């Protein structure tokens, strides 16, 4: 009788641990998927900005923008979230400067590729939404990891600890 009870308790504990592990894995995958989406949008937007630079390589404003994009790409590849957020602020500031003052002193004109302004604006909007989704997924995952049972299991099984990215308009 005691053996049957012990087997039943062991099976119940195993099922409970499996359920907790599965929930942690699902939340971790949501964070990773949100980051992948954010990463894809950053790559697309930065590619569009690079095309603008290639169309006007002598424009000082686009040169500054290009260097900001390079800093952000380096931070993105290293996973440096603070540098990534700062570079995003710099990119948006540079792009806003370009849109408000679209004249190069040498050529008196600045030629942006067709639909570049609308495409970058749409990608910026998508980036803002993807960043909000990523940060929410990180907050949800962190809240789950703080619960009793989940925290012990997360430490034992080596689940990753994620950090949110500060939005581009943060000081």
C-alpha cells in the first residue's frame, strides 16, 4: 500500500514539475520570438537607412546616421542592450534631423531613395510595437520566474535571465 502511494506521489510530483517546466519554456520562447522579430525589424530598417546613405555618401547628416547604424549593429550582435537603446535614440535623432533639414550644402539637394521616408517611418512604428512586445514578454517571464516553484526550477534547469530594452524616447 505504501509503495503504491509513493509511486503515485512520485508521478504527481513529476507531472507538476513537467507542467512548470513547460510553462517556463513557453514564456522563454515568447521572449526569444519577440527578440527575433525586433532583430529582424532593426536589420530591415538599418538596411533602408544604409541605402539612403549610399545614395548620398557625401552628405554629412547621412554620414552621422551611418555611423550610428554601425554602432547599433555592433551592439545588437554583442547583445549590449544599453548601447542598443542609446544607438536607437541617436539614429532616430539623426533621421529626424535629416527630414527637417534635407539639404546638403555641396549639392544643395539630398536625394533619398523612393519611398524611403515612408518605409523608414513604417519600420520605426513596427519597431516601437515590437519593442513593447519584447519588453512585455520579458516582464511576464520575469514575473513567472519569481513565483515559488518556478524560480527553483528555472535555476536548476538553467533558464536564461532576460532584461528589457529601454524605449528609444527614454532619457
